[in-house]
DNA sequence: TCTTCATATGAACCACAATTCATACGTATT
DNA sequence: AATACGTATGAATTGTGGTTCATATGAAGA
């Protein structure tokens, strides 16, 4: 492990409900900002801000296309992580706190 | 995946420098609170607060021993995650932001 | 070049998580 | 039972990241 802090920023993304939703949405297929705002029903600037920090951490990448900007997931990076999250965290995350949170309702 | 929000709390621990340090320290061997405060050079109440939330999320567990409380890492849960972090995030986390953070210096 | 559409950006604001500090609790020792 | 030690806890404060809103940018079309 490079140094203890290398992953701090990385995990802060996964601990953000909106960013996590973006990741999962982009996992299905690349999308532009408008598509994301409407499918997640979240305000445009929120989406843009979130995408910008995801991009900075190499989790997503952009491709301009006309006036649109197509965002896509850097699958090679994040997919193994998502898979592990699915098997492991899913198995062990049984604390009450986790259950209470309803991120989809908020963001 | 159970629901999008199940992992929110879980990852919020990994995105916290102090908690991450605790995890890494406990990975070496189980320790009591005093040992943790002195090896990480962090105030006792900070450690206690952090440990308490890690415990709530099943990341660590406690065993009372006299007046001490021995904390240990729930390796089966967290180790595969740490391993994946090591191989993957290490490879892709090259953004400037990540490099700037010096968690060991702060917490 | 003017307008429109798609997106980004900055700054003020707000919410929540972390820190701090004082104190309480529990266990052992005398 | 009184004290000391190890740890936990609560409440007030601080700090940080997320939200909001207004506005800027940039590309395309008229």
C-alpha cells in the first residue's frame, strides 16, 4: 500500500449516495448530463459537481459530443470493487444504522 | 446489491483517515485502547469514538479483559476489501487530490 | 452575431460528521 | 469504601463537504 491516505478520496466517493447512484447508473451505459439528471431526478448542478469530482479520481471519464458531454464509467477500475462490495459488504453490513439510510429518497 | 444505500455507512469508515489507520493498525494485531492511542498518537476519546462506530458496522469487535478492552479486526470481512484496494485503487488513484492528503500527519 | 441549449463553475449557505473537553462508568487494588 | 486506572459517553464546538442558486462558458443553429 503506497501510503495510508491514498484511498481516502477514493472511498469518500463510494460513501456518497449520489455519487454511488451515478456510478451504478453509468454502469448500465454511458450517458450525458441531461440523461443523468432525468433518470436520477436530481438537479443538474448537483450532477455536474458530483461528476466533476468522480472524474478527478479517474472513476469516470468524459467524451464531448456536440454540445453534450458523454460520461462513462471506467469499468476496469471500479467494477472489481463493485463486485466485492456486492459479495462482502452485502454479507456483513447488518448494522441498524445502514438500514435506516434511504439515499434514493434523499438524493 | 441489496439496495444502493447499504454500503454508504460502510464506506464512510474507509473514507475516514483515522478509522483507516485504526483498521490498518489492528490488522497487525489486536490491541487495547491505550495501545492504539500511543501507537497512533491520537487522543483517547477520538480513538474511542472512532472504534465505537467501527464496531457498530461490524468492522471490529471487542473483548473485555480486566479493565482493558481488546479490539480486533474482523479480518474475514475487511481483508478482501483491503487487498482489492491495494491492487486496484493503488493502480488507478493518481489524481492530484489524493497525493496532497497526509492523513498520518493530521490524525 | 444572436439566441438557444447543454453543461460547468463559483460563492454563499447549510447539514452533518469529527473534535474537544468534561465527566461518567466499570473494574481492579488497597 | 476509597482510589486509581482504562475506557466510554454526552454535549458543545468546529470543520468539511454537499447543496443551492445565479451566472459563465461553449457549441450549434438561425
